[in-house]
């Protein structure tokens, strides 16, 4: 059984998949407490659902892109089995994770979008660097930044671990905290091929 908060159909708001219709499976529980967390309701207990029940609900939306998110989905022991089942049914999967738990059991075909928590989150320093060896160019990394200091820290991590040689790197300003145009300028001036990741679901409210 998997602890689920909600399953819903909307537009993807982040990563290079932003803008595409997506079915979201939000799992319950998180091992972190980021200061800017906008899904604190996912820290609560969810509803226990069997894999077949989850797949049936996902199928009812007739949408082939599925995002598994949280909370922290890797806290659910049956997550790799759910991924296998969805892949076998022809779904594309995007897995959002905070990067602090082992991803080695997640099938390779799943696109991983992994956060590296900056100091401004208050949860920095817990990233599992071993996870990097399971990534390929189709996967994505994300730094959520709350300040210029976070951006400078992200640049030093990117250089130290040669992250641009692995996959796309998203720089995601915390909504309402930073000036997006200013962040765009920081990216341009860094001379690095980073992607400005604005949260589409914070820009438009989908009815
Ligand atoms: S990892 Fe994500 S869900 Fe967990 S506290 Fe941080 S922002 Fe919230």
C-alpha cells in the first residue's frame, strides 16, 4: 500500500516538461521541513491505496504524462513497483524528489527531477551525492533559491560536482521572494547553461 495525499490532472508547472498536461500523484510524508515548503499538507497522513487502485485512477484521466511528487515519494517502499506498473502501461513518469534518499531502485526510464537544497531552505547538507551516479541526460537537477547567496552557493556546487556534464540544471526562485528578472540576469552573467525555472502554476491559476 502507498500513502497518497491526492491524485489530480493539471498542467506541469516545472522543469523542461512545464506546460504539458500531467497527472499528479502526491504521496504523503516528508523527511525534510524546508522553510518555504508550499505543500505542508503533504506532511500529514495520507490515504492508503493499492498500486492497482492508483493506476486505475491515473488511467481515468487519459493523460500519458504522470508526475510522482510529495512530500517525499521515496519514503514509500512500494514506489519502484508503482513506477514499473505505470511504465508497463505506457506512461511517461517524472519523479520529483528532494535528493536525500536513495534513488537506485527507481527504474532507469523514470525521469528524475532532483532538488539540491540550498542553505536558504534550512535543509542544506543532506543531499545524497551518490544519487548523481544514477542520473542520465534525460534527468534534471533543481536548485530552489531564496537569495543571491543561495545562487552563489548553487554555482559553487555545480562547479565542484561538474553537474552540467550530467543533465539539465534548473534554477528556481522561491515565488514572491526574489525578482525573477534579476535572477535571469544572474544566470546570464554566470556564463553557465542553466535553466530559469519559473513555477507556471504560481503564474497562472488553472480553474
Ligand atoms: S522536501 Fe519538498 S515537500 Fe519536503 S519540506 Fe521540502 S519543499 Fe516541502
